[in-house]
């Protein structure tokens, strides 16, 4: 953080230097012109001052880029950390379409934020310097008027922010709706009554358009009315001083200062608009960010074996009529092989989550001989599991090591072949390095679940719970995969429907 | 016709994985063959995982290019002696995915590359080679030796030796000596040695000596410098590591006859892709007068700003200022305030209209888009378009900025010339110099900007993946690992961003420096001629503004590719041909009769299902079983319209299943499949979806589908794609939705009970068979035992119906396929019943 602040201060100093030199070059030129002493030397001095300003500009730009990179990287790290700490239920509420809408907001966030903030700050510096010039030329009314104008700018910014916020929310909702319709196009084609295909679309679009119109009006006030209004005020001040009989050089200084303060005000208002945009983008990410962002704990060594005892362990979602898992007693010893069965909704997955520690029991007591995190690994069902866009090796080594040691890669390949992915490995041009995931090499349902199995086996947890992992497999493949799993696990719990 | 153009035509891909057809369209266009990129996409079977390079090569050859797919050492790519260019080259993106670009020509140290992701770029050779995807492949030793002894290796080798300063005679001797040795290994070693000597910075005699030393002791050559190595355990094979490309040095002598081409490729030659310009003209037609008014207003506002400065000048001239100037100044400031406000409001209004029209059009068109259009594109790619539509609203604002800048660029030198004719020359030069400096540096900036964007995309994609996969990432405690990988990507991103800033700064300094020199020249020359100090100051004020114009021009031009991409992506659905689907009125109360004859379904060039003859009588109930991937779902998909038979006929009630009949059939189909979408709305809305709006859900339906308790505990939306339900719950919601459907003539139940326990499954199947008593019912499952209750079962294996009979009869035959499936299923069940497993059964009655 101190580095960021230091950089920011340096940017401001460099920018103040640049703008000061710029103003000074005009003072040299203007003074000499009115004094009638304009010579080649003066022009040379003017050019040197301008060139020095250019040097300052180079320094500012360089510092700004460093600032943008550091701030951007920090922001992205923070967002990822936040995402990884999310409540899984919140993510399940939103699928690819919704999350993508939010992620796209992050793409321009740091540009908007650093760009807006820097432009705004730079404009503030310019405004102060130009205001000094203007006050000298036109008198003490300037600071009072300028302050009033800045208050107006603040009000306009707040108004624009409010409207943009409403528009952004509506825009994301429209995007989500469209994405949902695209993803569900087959369902719409077969199940929807063609007469009702476009129900509600017009109304949503109209509401959105009127929000957009209101936001655009807010933007016009902020970026046109504020600077142009100031130009009008400044011109009126100038006219008053001319009418009062000010001398030519003072009038010249006043005229230039009016133009410069207008420029600074224009910069300030676009900077403020950028900041408002960033604020609205950030608000869309808010729900994805937890309050605290602690470092994830370092991985402690997990024990070889573990015993689990459950006494009356049950789970009840608040507000639901029935318990997700009625209390049960259970003991799992090292080396046990368990089949967990029951109809849909009987609490199999809930029990798996309780054993793995992702849920806390609402009744009863669960006792493990080791409480080291990672002792019990419950592999999520295929519907809730996910292949990351990346090499197959990364996907199977997710619970182990990445970037991998050669030994990790060797055991990854060994496990993949043992559970029946050998065929696939030979078929893919890049083998373990083949990119899989949404736009990567396409896997069948069965291959997908084998990759999930390989991922689980390679983590080497003392207790492994496989939730419906074998559901999509043919009997023959299942046999191979199950044998491999039995050879490589100490305690195995298989959830079967 | 047929000559290779100097510039590779720009073909920008509109979908994330469409670089293959876009690169092919560019390559063809570069030889004067105009081909539609959208149709090539179909012809090359481009899918969510991209395009196979073989398909690209085949299509190129069929369309008349002398195209061949080759592998070569990466560093040979840019050597004229290797004859690699022009070619479609496989590169590697920051995400690790492969990507196709067209390497068109070499100009000194720079390659002209057409990257379908952005357009034409000019890339330094070394950097391009760093992006090339390195592929490893085993080839036959004899074939490789023939290549190594040919000019294909000899000439690039001699060229590289020449570059290292090795005298021609020594170079010839080295190559000859390697050629004299038997087999390919000596030549491969020489090739690797030359590469290592080059990388080591050896020159002239030192290089020759180093190469000779390495050739004598090939073990000393580093692994990464070898193009070809022995394949362990196979003396007949050579493993090569290098670039993969489809090179097309020219056109074939015989141009292709359109009649002999496959339909897709013929369409590619006859159809045209839409251009963003024409499309925007069509969409903005209603706003024409507004745009004209904005144009006039922009000119007026710019002129007003100049007039303001002129008035200021009269104000600061020595002596009393005339009273009218004060009034004029105030009036002008007021006018500018109103004009600027009106301009921004009008431009934003046009933008809103454009966006709204596009959104409405897209929503209208969406249901009519062909299934293949949506299914062959990654969901995230389509969703991104849905979320990015609003970018088009910025176009009129961009046009406004351009109009103002253009006016200023023209007017400013003119007014300077009016004040002081002698300053016209330096003023024009100042504008030209700063604009030219910007344009010269533009390709470098564009190239770095593209690189930055791919890194931004990769980081964002990774972030999205982490969000979607947060459940498994937590379960596997992979948070640190993910953050580490993200950090590595951020490192690459940061250096890409820094490179963009560096070139931008260079461009700015060059422009500003050139401008400053011109301004200083202008002022030095003008101060003798312009004696009025106010006039001189005005001249100076404007002259200083000149270089900034060049910079703004550069900034505007830089934004062009990203907006072009956005427009192309938005308009693509409108350019896709859709079928009009009339709905003929049909009557008749019972189920439909289905008849298939000689049907073949092809997907990705592979036959996935062929049915010689199949009749399903009206109202009958048939089970379809087989292993996953056997083609049983394809059979169901034929009736739903997901697949078109490449050959043969599908008859429903004796009529061919054309678009109109398909629409009718779908209205009367109850469809249950794990892929049926649940909407992010309430449970009741999901259940009554497709029926009359506002209809209630009868209690008995909830009871029937075990949903009473699910319904009791829930009031809010179910999450995107029903994410808040468990797999079994979601499946029961799909069942209940089908149960509520009226007028059902056909029921397609494809794995309808996934995620449900055995008892529930049996029970639901028994009920479901009574829900639509008159309808024809198809029950597709890989759980073979469920099929035994049916009168008729179709057993599908390897894309064919291998058995079609009564299941009990088939089960009784020891050598039947069905018996085999049953036994295998039993064996699995037995495994878990083995006493080595402890069984825990949860719940009971729900």
C-alpha cells in the first residue's frame, strides 16, 4: 500500500511540475510579447520550458503505467482471493452466464479506476494552478465561485453515479436473461409455446432504455454543463474586469486563465465520470467479495489414517420444513470400504459434506482423530464439479501440486492410465499437456468423471468420498476405475443412487 | 486473379474458437478466392473446441490452393529458403490454447501476420517465433531421412550457416559430411548443432569450430535444440518437435469446379459475409437525420471554439475593448454550452436507439436461429456477446469525436493561415508530422495492444473458471495452487501492459517532440511578421494545440479494431440464415407413428447413427438401451430436430419431418432430459413452463413426482440452470414439467431419472408410462434392467440398432447383446454387495 501511495504522490508531483512548466512557458511568452521584447532567445527559452514539461510528462506517464500495473494486479489478486472464499451456494445460484457478466465488469475496472482517479487528481492539480493564475488576474471572487462550482460537480457526480448504478443493474439483468435464453435454446424450442416466446421482453427493454436515457442525461450534466457552465461564468468574470477597464496584459492573463480553468474542469469532470463508472462496476462485484480476505492457511501434513465417529449427527437448513439429514450414528475406521445409499433427497450429499467439514452439523457431534484440513476429501457430484480450462495435467494435479515436479507428472500419468484414461491420453495430440475445459479437447461424460476421479486419487487424502462419481461409467470402465481406486485409497466411501 | 496480394485480407473471427475458418478465408482471399468465413466455418465442422487443422487443409485444397500440412523447425518458418510462407501457423495463446494465424509475408525483420482475433499485425520475427506452438510427433525414419537429405533441410541449413558467418566452403563441407553419414541422425545433429551455436552467440570461425565440435559429440547438444530425435523403443521412428503449419505457396493449376464441391464449400464460394458498414447503415437508417444534425452540430461547435478564441483576442488587444465583443463572447459561451449539451444528448440518443433495436432484434431472432449455430459455439462466448451488446451504444459518441477532430484538423491550419499566411507551412507540417509519427508507430502499438488484450482475456477467463469451479477448488483445497497459477498469468499480463505503455509513451514523445519543433519554428518565423501581441499569442495558443491533434487521431484509430470486432460479433446472428417455420394445423388425437428408413446421421465427419429401417407404431412404448456414446440419444435427437439425417428419411405419421412438421411435433412432445434447462425463476414458473401462463400446479402432480417437500421449503428462484437444486430434485422438476404438458403425442424420456435411487426410479417409470396414455413413448436409458418391463426394446451399439425385440425374450438368449449388458450391470451391483463393503442406507420414505 505504501508503495502505491508513494507512486501516487510521485505522479502528482510530476504532473504538477509538467503543468507548472506549461503555465510558466506561457508567462514567459505572454510577458515578453506584451513588453515588446519578443526575441529568438525568448522563444528558445519558451521551447526549452515546453521541452522540460515534456520530460515531466514522460516521467508522469512512466509512473502512471507502473501505478496502473501494480493497482491492476493487486485488484485482480484481491478479486480472485474473494472468489475463492465465496459461499458455494452463492455461486450455485449463478452459473456461467451470470458470473461472466460480473467478470466482464472487472476487465475495465482498473482502467476506469486508475484512469479516472489519475485524471481527476491531475485535473485537480491543474485546477489549483490555473485558479491561482485566474485569481491573480480577475480578483478574489474566483475562489468563491470555483468552490461553488466544485460543489455542483460533486452533486452532478453523485446523481450520475446513482443513475448509472440502476442502469448497470438493469443491463446485467438483460444480459443474464439473454445468456439464459441462449443456453436454454433447445428447451425453448421444444417446450415453449411459440405464442409466448417474447412475453415480457418489450417491457424489460423499455424499462432499460428509460434508465439509459436518464443516465445519459446525468452524464451530459456532468461532462458538459459543469465545464461549459464554468467557461460561461469565467467569461462573465472576464467581461466584468474588461468593463472595469483592466489593462491588456491583465486581460490576456485572464483570458488564458479562463481557457485553462475550463480545460482543467473538463478533465476533472471526465475523471469523475470514470470514477463513477468504476464505482458502479465495483458494486457489481461486491456480492462476490467476502468481508475478510485472509491468506489461505498453509497446507499441513495430513495423517496416514484417520477414524471418524458420528454421534447423532444431523443437518437442518434454516427455514426448511424438514432436516436435510436426520440424525445418524456412524463410525468409519481406517481401511473401511463403505457404500452410502438412499433415495434422492435422503441426505447422502449432505452427510458427505459434513464428513468433509464443508458443512457444520446442526445436531450431534462429529469426531475425527485428525482435524487437519484435507483429511477427508469429498469429491463433488459431476454436476457441481468443474474442469478448468488448462492442461489435463493441471486438472488432475489440482489437489496436489502445480507447477508439478517430474514425479508428480509421472504419477499423474500412471493414475490416469490405471483408471482407464489411457485410450484418451493416446488419442490427444499433446497427451497430459492437452488443454481441456470448455473450449479445450472435448471429453465424454464418462471421461469427465474419470478425470474427477484421477484428481481425487492424486490428492492422496486418507478418507475419500466419491459422490456419484461412477454414475456415468459403463460397467466395464467402472470395474477398471474402481479397482484402481481401491488400490490407491486407504478409506473409501462411495455414494450411490 | 490468382496472384498473391501484397496485404493479407483481414478476416476477423466472430466467435472465440473460429480462428480456423477465418484464417482459411484470409489465405484464400489473399489469392483472390473470395470465400465466406461463416460458411467455411460450417464446412470445416468448427465446434466449441475449434477446428481441426486437417479440415482446414482439406478445405483449402478443395478450394484450389496448393496446400500442404507440414512440420518444420520453428526457426525455419521465417527463412525464405524453407518456403514456409504464406501459411496458416498454429500458435499458442497465454491460456495454453492453440490458435491459428496466417503468416503472410516477411518484410525484413518483421512478419506480416493476419491474426483472426484482431486483424493484420506486423510482428517482429523473433517474437512471432516465440508464440509458435511446438508440437511433438513421431514420423517414419525413412520418410524423415528423405526430407533431411532434400533441399527442404539443406537450403535453410546453409542459410543459417551463412548467417553465422561460416564461410560457404566450410558450410558445404559440414553439410556434405553429415550427408555422407548413413541414416538421418548426422543431419539432425548438424541441424541441432547449428541452432545451439547460433543461440550461443558464436560467429564465423568460432561458429564453424563449435559446430564441428558438437557434430562430433552430439550428446553435448542441448535437448531443446534438436528438431528430430530417436524415438525411444522404436528404431523405425523419429520424434520431431516443431511448428505445425498449412502452407500454400500458390494455387493449383486446375481451379475447382463448383459443381464437384461439397454443398458447404459451394455455399462458401457463393455467399458473402456481412460487413459492419452496411449493417450499421441499415440499422441507423431511421436515425439518418439525427446523424446529419450531429455532423453539422459538430462542425458548428468546433467553429464556435475557434471563434471564441478570436473574440478573446480582440478582448486582450491594447486599448479599450469594443462593447459588442463582450456581448458576443457571452452569447458564444452560452451557445457552446447548449450546443455541446445537445450534441452529447443526441449522440447518446442514437446510441440508445441502436442498442435497443439490436437487443430487440436479437431477442426476436433467437428462437429461429439454427440449433447448430448455437450449439457449435462455446456458451461463454455467446454469453459474452449477450453482456457486451451495450458497447455498440458508444459508436455514435465515437463518431461525434471523430467529426469534431476532423473539423479541427481541417480548420485549424486554415485559420492559422488566415492570421499569418507565412505560418501555413509550419502549421501544416506540424499536423502532418505528428499524425504521421502516430501512424508510423501505430502497427507497433496495435501489435502490443493485441498482446495485452489476449492476456487480459486469459486472466479474466481463468478468473471465471475459478468462480464456476469454486466448489471443487474448495473441496480439493486448491486455492493456493489457483492463486499461484493466476499470479504467473498476471506476470505475463503485467509485462504486456508495460509494453503497451512503453510504445504509447514513445509515440507520444515522438509526436510531441516533432510538434514542438514545428511550433518553435512557426513562432520564430512569425514573430517578425505578426506585430500585434494579442494576435501573436492567439497564433501561439493554436500552434501549441496542433501536435495534440495528431495524438488524438492516433488514439481514435487505435480504438477501431475493438469496435469492429464488437460490431461483427453482434451482427453475426443476423447474417445467419434461418428457416421460416410455419405451423400447419393437424388433427388426430393419438400418438404419432415414426418410421425411419436408410437414415444416417453424421457428426464431425464421423457417422454416429445409421438405421436401415425402423417403425414405431402410434401409441407404442419402446425402450432404447445401450452404452453411453452408443448413439441412442442421437436416435431421440432425430425426432426433436437436433440432428438432420445426412441420408434417408424420417417420417412422422407418414409425413417427412420438415420444418413445419417438426414445429408441430415439438408442440406435442413431452421431453425429459438432464439437459432440459431449468430457469432462474420460481419452482411454480418452472413447472408450468410451456403451458398457459399463470396456471397453477395441482397437488397430485407434485405428489406424483415426489416434489411436495421440495415445493414446501422453497419460494425463491431456483438459480441459473436450477443450480440450487440437487441433481435428483432438478430431474424431478423436469419430469413434473413434462407431466403438466397437454396434448402430448410423443414422449421422449432420455435418461429421465438420472440422480434418482433405484426404487424411486422404478416407481416413477411405472407412473410416467401412464401419464400420456395415448402418446408414443421412447424411453432412453443406460440402465438396462429398467427396460425389462417394456414390450419392445431397441439395443443400440456403435451407432446401429443391433437388437429389436421383446426384452424378456432377448434376456433369455445367452448370447444376446442385451443379456451381456444385463450381466455386466449385475456384476457391478454385485461388486458393491460384496461383504468387503459396508452398506449404509439413509432415509426411506421420501
